């Protein structure tokens, strides 16, 4: 299971590398949708002064909706460029 293996990784770079690897293995359509959604959510977080949607608030709403553990979701948003190899 992803979560069990993922939590065994202690070094932040190991977590980023593993997440990037797993995301890169998604079918192109799923990868593209996840990348676009993540990029859009980052824009929302960048405007949190106006919309009150901090990374934590976005995580509270979207992490359970997407079925992605909060820590993984936060890492996807916070390390977008490295996770999606931008």
C-alpha cells in the first residue's frame, strides 16, 4: 500500500522522489488531470489573503475528496515543480 511504504521514507527528498515516481506511472489522462488540478489549487492557495483558502484549508476539502492522505496531498502542492518534474 502506498501510505505504508511512503511513511517509511524519512528523508524529505526520498518522499518527493517516490511521489514523483508514482505519479509519473499514472495513465496520461489521469496524470494530466492531477497536474492541472494541483496547479489550480496552488493558485487558490496563493490568493489565500482574499479567499481564506490556505494550504491547510484546501487540504481539508480536497484530500478526503480525492482519497489522498493529507501529508501526500500537502507534499504534492508544496513541491509541485519537483513532483511533476516541471
